[in-house]
């Protein structure tokens, strides 16, 4: 029963990607042929050569997503702590306000923001794009981290203080290990959300900051199905990787990471 | 060994004073129980001693030195939480060694001391376990070992036994007492259970509504409560308002022979009421109900013409009861309500 469900889910997730994979190695694939006439790696070698702009876009996308995720985690940490550990007047409203960017379309905000970014000299720059990506990434990061903070007993930190730990030591030895799964989850979410941004990048980047989605879109609309297939698969890679990593680290109710950390240290010592 | 003094210690939550002007001195090496119902401010007081909560007013002094403004990590007053509060990402040994690590004790030395301490709480084999794999009693013992390995100036115990079931509770109580005697550490424990306080403490400080009501050895609070509320907290059930003239006390029971003088509330512990002897001062009584409580049977008796009620606990009550004796030495006069 569970095997059948897993199979169905796998088919549902993987099946739509099969034509993409076939396109990336096809040469002359016309209706009504079930498979292309010839298979070739041409599209892949084209996509991976610097002339296509794909390696640069891949690196830029990864850099922007990583920077945006890091910022989202750093900026979101205090908010996540407050939302997760305290019940205060208006905490429901704050939670809703944090979620608002998920509900309100980014394009609606970014057209207004564009003027501001122009004045600040942030339009058409990579830092500007990183900053604007905080709009959609921050809610995911905060909510993912608030969940682990909710499971952290404030007395655990009090206990560490009582045993002689200074605040910095408490953070390092007690708080961080306890919330690490949430930080990883929040960071991964933020990375993927940033990775998938199209409209925000287009408006604030002004076409000067060419990330992978922008490149993918331009190849897809120019009719290069083989290149689109190859780039599409490259575009999916971090998502699949993130899924595997988070599944391995976050199952076992957040204890997985700490246990892994400990067993690794034990091995190093032995 | 460290002495502790609290002067006018006050804690406020909003407008409500959770602890109001508490004055208390604890002698070096003493075991003091802060006893009271939940919400009386005893845990708040313990947190202020530990430095985890800043008092709104008042001072905390250790050996005469004011530590009110010291952060918790500088006080060496280690709080052991009710739930153990073990660090989940560390092994049992790492938990016990945590405080030593914070003090900069080298790895080998803290390992040896942690292992030795674990042996003293009889958990030798569990050093490499994770807290999640321990039972409640084991976790509590690890928490105790983690505090005692530091040889703290003050040991602060928050409800040390109340999360354990009855059998474990006796075992843990003996262990805590043995370790405390061995180390001689000044100990303050918070509990809502008067039996626990009586069994473990040299002195009890009873708190009600944020104020100290009576401080003294367990026997004093048990036999000579300061007022009816204190008496009720220790299981007092017999209270008769009236007036005494030095030889007898007039109340709902009729004239009761005793040395009480002036108006007040006469009380006697239920187990001190005698049902057998028809000695001098016996009062005619009629039984109206009995209930088996295990170690004793609780009897409700009507005494005197005015229908005054006496409640008596007896391990083996006679079949029929016709009289009760209230031994003079066991009678105690409380201030009028």
C-alpha cells in the first residue's frame, strides 16, 4: 500500500520531467514520432559552454540565492525567536503581516519599489536583486525557524546560564544546536524561493542581472527546445538536492542533525 | 559553605506582586524548603536567587556580599529544574561535564570528574547515552550530578521529586539527602508537598500569596502553626473559635480543659485526638461517619451539646466511640481569624 503510494507520487513528480530530459538529448523530434530520430549531447555541450551564458547564469543564480537565503536567515532569526517563544499582544497580526508577501503578488510591490531602488542606485545591480528577493524569502525563512523555536524551552537556556555559561556560550552550545534543523530548513526554503524568482529579478535587475530563470525563459520563448530541456534540468538540480538533504537531516523530529553532528565528532575522536 | 540572605526581595508581574518583601536567612550548609501552593511565589523566589530573574526591589546576599546584580553564571548558585533540563544534543557525560567545560577545565579532567559524579548517582553505565533515552528518574539524577559536579555555593532544587512516581521518589529523596550531607552544600528546595518538605528540610519557610508566613523547623510548623492557614496547609482540620481563661476554653465543644488564655482558635492535629482512654477531661462524643484512608481511618465525631465537630485520625479505631480526649499538650491556640 505504501509502496504503491510512493510509486504514484514518484510518477506524478517525475513523469512530467521525462519529455524535458528527452528534449535535452534530441535531434529532430517531430510529431507523431514517439522518440526522437537521433540522440545527441549537442544541446548539453552548448548549454555548458560559456557562450550560451548558462554557466555564468547558474553561478549568479546560486550566488544570489545563497546570499538571499543567508540574509533571510540572519534577518529572520530574531523575528522567528519572538514568534516561536513568546505570546505577545498582536503576535497574530505580526504573523499575518509576515505572511503577506506570500499572498500579495510580488509584481504589485516591486513596481513601486523600482522607483526607490533607482534612487538608491540599487536598480540593475546584483545587491539590489539580492535585497528584493528578501520579500518572498523572508516569510518562509521566519515561519520555518519559528517552528523550531516553539519547540525550544527557554528554561534550557536558563539552565545553561545557571551552570556557568555566558550568553555567547549559551548560544553556541545550547541554542544553536537546538534550532539548527530550523535554520537549515529556513535557509533551504529561502534558497529555493530565491532560485525560482523571475518577475522580481526582471524588474529590479533590469535585464542586466541574468539569472537562470531569465535565461531559461528567453531560450524557451525562442523555440530552442533542446537547450531549454538541458537548462530546465540544470534548473531543477538544486531543488532535488535540497529535497534529499532536508529529508535526511530533518526527519526524526529535528534530532537528526544533532545526532549526526555528535556521531561525526565521535568518529573524529576515535 | 555559603550562607544566603534575602532582604526585602520583591518580584512583580505587571501590577501583581508575585513576591512581596521577602526577608530570609539561610545558614551555611543548611537545607531549607520553600514550601507553598502553586502560584505562591516560591519558584519566582528561587529564580531570583539563581539570578535568572531580576528582583523589582530588595537584595540577594551570599556570605554577606551583594550579588543582586550578578548574572547567573557568576553566582555559582546552580538551579536544578523539575524536568531535568538536560541538553538534548549532548551525551549524559557531556551534560554532566558542561559546567566544568564552561569553567575551562581541561577535557581529561572534566571527563574523570563527570564519570566519578555519575558513579555517585549510580549511573556509571549510562555516560554515552542520549538524554532522550533516559527514564524520568535517570534524567533527574543526571541533572543533580550536573549541578553537584560543580561544587556550587548554593544548590537550588525546583520540585526535585514531584515528577517522579512514589517508589522512585523515596529513592531519590535518600540520594539527594546523602549527596547533600556528603558535600555539605547549602540547599534551597522549592516544593508544594508538605510531606516532602518535612522529610527533607532542616527548616521550612512557608509561603502564601507571595509572603513568608512561618519559618522554622518542620516540627514547629507541624505542631505549632502560626495561624489557621499554615495549619490547614499541614493538614489541620480541627478549628474551634472561642475564648480561654487559663484553665478551660469555651467553644462549640463546650468547655475544653486547657491552658489557653484569651480569644482565639483552638486546634489539635487529627492524629492527636484520643478515642480510647476514659481519663480526666474526656468529652462525650457520637460518631457521624468514618472513612478508611490507608494508614489511618478518619472519624467525624459530634462533641458537646452545641454540635461541635471533632475530626480524628486513628490507625485502629474502636467499633463504638462514646468519648474523646483532647490531650492538653497537643492543643494549640491560634490567633482569632
